[in-house]
């Protein structure tokens, strides 16, 4: 069994994923397009991310101990968040609270000492206090082949991912996508109470609406520091590069552009693990996105209280 950070129970405000998946970015992309304010990426990433970030190197892990690899895991995450720019409108959008529950189940099947097959299904939703027309729900699935050649080496993973999202208000489909993803992740124990984690990921996403089809590269790096029994501090930084297919009309510039986004996020979390099943998390993050599409530029500060429960079988 390889030493890794233990699963945290709770939704995280740190971006990146499956590790490091941005499945729910499609929701915010398409939703903002409907509102003529295209380019949102952060507002709903929380929903699926904590589930997908269970693997080594993701910020959802908190304890510096060996992770038990189980055949079956189920969980419920609840996220209560305030965002200073919830509609991600430049630097001065509308603030809003939101409630984000997610339920999931996953299996992790051992093929041999180096290979495992990891499958995941999840359902999540977001309800806003001040942006009710953006409330949505969605389902996500993945099948990954994980490969770790030697103990303490990085784990490589690859496989397909799918998702579909609908608006609560009118029941219309917001987006659906199929992706192929590949990456590597690991954590390195630096001291008895300190660990470094990282996750590097590439994916290509075939999305409906098709204007959001893209290649993307995501990088996550962070530390987990044990402060006391069950209490951890976790700073992290993530970077995302998104290269969209085709051209899109930039109404502000009055011309067509090839869309490319660069996204930076810094985050800090204080995590309390009550026991093996219950965790609470107080966290905050700041996102800065720069895009060749004018209306996709934004900054957003988020803070929230996260709680969750998982059970292994």
C-alpha cells in the first residue's frame, strides 16, 4: 500500500481535479452564453470536484497516512459558499451565496500490484441565493485506468469522462460532454507532519454546445501541514490553460477571436477531521482568469464552509 494523503470529506474551493477535472465548467460556460456573458469556469466546479479529487495529490486529502484502497465508497458532500463575483462579470459582478450538495459512489478494482480500474458516478446541484436563473443539477461519470509502477512513484491515470447538466428553472439541457483525460499525480512526504502534493493533467473535451470544445492542461501543487490532532492547514496553487476550437465573436472588441484562457487560483483551507467518516473544512480562494475573449475575463473571491461524510465497503 502506498503512502498518500487521506480523503477529506467535504467540497473544496480549490480548483483542479481528478484529479483535477473541470466537468462542471461546461455548465457555467453554457449558462453564461445563454446570458450573453460567456466564459464562466469557477462558479460550479465545486460540485463534482471533491469527489473527483480523492486521488493522491488532490487537495481533498488531508491526513498524512496511508490511504485504504477499498472496493466501494459512497459519500455526501455539502458546500455553503459566498462568492464576491458569482456571475463572474469582469471584476465587479454580483455577489451571492450558494448551496452545493453532491452524492457519489465509486469503485476501485485491483488488477495487479501496478494497475487499478477506478470508476465514478456522481450527482450534484447548485442553488444560488441571488442568481436563481443559474441554478442547475448534473451527473458525471468516469472510468480511469491507474498505473503506479513502483511504491512512492507518481501514479499515472487515463480514461474517458462524461457529464450532462440541466437548468432547474426551465428544465433545459445546459451542456453535455465526453472527454479523454490523462495525467499523473503524487504526494511527497517532506516531514512527519508535512506533505507536498501535485497533479498534472491533460484532456480534450467534446462538448455540446460545440463552441466550448477545447484542449486543456491543468497543474495543481500544494502542501498539507498537520497543526494538531485532526487539524490541518492546506495552501495550494492551480493553473489552467484552455485552448478552444474555432473562433468566437468578441462583441466588446467587434471582431472574431480564437479563444484561449489562462486561469490562476490560490487557495487556503483549514480542515478538521472528526473521524474516518466526517470532515469539516473552512476555505477560501481567489481566481484570476485572463482570456482573449473580453467577456471571459474575471476575478472572483470565494469563501465557504464544507462538510461531508463517506463510507467504505
